[in-house]
C-alpha cells in the first residue's frame, strides 16, 4: 500500500472510530492538525486526549504497528501525513529486521 492510499485509509478510520458524524474523510487535509484548540478553520480537527487513545488503539489494531505514548507520540499525531509516515517507517523497519 502506498502512502497516499494509507492516508486515505487513516482519514476513514479517524471519521469512523472517533464518531465524527457528518465529516467526509476526503475533506480532511493531509496536513491538518489533529489536536489543538477548537478549529477556526479546516486546518485542525481539535481532537482530545481520549480521541488520541482511541486512535492509537485503532491504528495499532488495524495496521499492526506500535504507537508510542506521551511526548514521543506528539509528533506522530501531528497530522494524517505524520501518522502515515510513522506507520510506513515502522513497517519498513520491521520488514528489514525480518529479512
């Protein structure tokens, strides 16, 4: 799966798992901030800490990668793009160790 397809799947996962009713995954920008203050525009989804936990568990289950906790997770959960990059790099590391 290429990173573009992965980002699309992540957007669908975010909308489904976090119950963002009425939100079209296609309208989520790859670089929109996932967490932060309530959005004044479409540049932030304004998710909270409970959303982060749910999203981390869903990503680990769906994509089979470990998501770190605490401060280590902040840059990973910055946006859909950074989350997809983490998944790709973790999978690449795992396959290089296995092969």
